[in-house]
């Protein structure tokens, strides 16, 4: 019997129809590579927070993003390069995992918005500091842990 992941299926199908998400060959191997890179990014972010908080924050964000993308790679899904791709990544993961794990994912949106402020700065925007990086690393580590937990539970889409 083939099992299907039903939670969030209507949203995932809509995102595929809108070409914001695409089906690709499922790959546990790629998912594991992305998990390893995510872990490395989070460690790098923690070690560079004092010398370059903005770059460290962006690296922590990339770690969290790669952890979420690993979930999709394992399922045979990938966000497209359409505008808002990183928001789509969160949307598809939330659709499939909330409840019960949504509270562990919602902080990715704060990380995404803060990273966007760093990438496209405005003069009146607050600077990223070491405390922001510490929060991003902690939240990224939690997202990474979540991704590792669900890889075996979520079948190919």
C-alpha cells in the first residue's frame, strides 16, 4: 500500500498549479546533503556573530532555509525561482506540518524578514546585532532538528 501525506495537500497542489512549487525526483541523499550544509551554516553563524553580525545572521537564515528545503527534497518537491520563493518554502512546510509543529516553524518568517532588511537595507532600519544572531542560530537549530525528525515520516509527494 502506498501512503500519501494528506495534511496540507490542497495547499501544496495549489502551489504546484501556480508554479510556485514543482515536483522533482525525490532524493534522500540530497536531503542529507542539505541537512549537513544547514548544520555547517548554523555553526559558522555562531562563530562569526561578533565579527560580522549581518553576515552571520544571513548564514544562520540560510541554514534554516536549507533545513526546510531538505524536507521538500526528500518528498520530491522544490520551490521555484518565482518571486517570494522563500515565503513559499515556509507556506508549504507549514501546510504539511502545522499542527503539530507549526510553532517551531513560524520564527522562520522573522528570520526571512530580518534577512531581507539586511539584504535590502533602509537607513532607518535597526542594525542586526549579536543577540539577533544568537536568536537566529537557536531558532535555526530547532528548525534543523525538526527537519531531521520528519524526513523518515514524510513519504514522497
